[in-house]
């Protein structure tokens, strides 16, 4: 049996036979604690390691991952909150944007 490996990544979670990875070779530190750095993401096939999609959470945005209670590494959702108060949901299978919710001013930081 052969296994694949990939350097320069960190495991974020698993969903539907795929793994979501953060590409740490492209990570950038920031001096401003209020400004989060961009987070390059890769979704790969868990059996072959083939890249299925890639994308980046832009700088200054906060990513939130949904996980079932007791689900360990299993992921159910990926949402990104922008500084403008817009929450965007992404399809984990395809990496594309599927929902956009402008949050009311009272809910913004």
C-alpha cells in the first residue's frame, strides 16, 4: 500500500473523503494584531493527495469552521467574516461561495 505525503501544510479537518489543509509555505506574519494574515487553503483527496481546489481567506478576515459535536476532525462548514460585517459561506466540496449574509451593525465588532 502506498501513501502520499505533502510538506508545508497543516491539517485543518476532514470532509467527504477530502482533507482541508492550510498551506504554511505561503503564511505571512503580521505586526498588527488586529489584521489577520491571509490563509491559503487546499482541499485534497484523502486517498491520493491530489489537489481538488485551492483558495485564500483574505487578510483581515476571520475564518470559522463548523464541526459536529464529538466529530473530531470532521468539518461541516467554512464561513468567513469580513471587516465590513459580511459573513460568507463556502461549499467545502467545491471551494466556491454559496451564501452571503450581511450582519446587522449591532452584531459587528
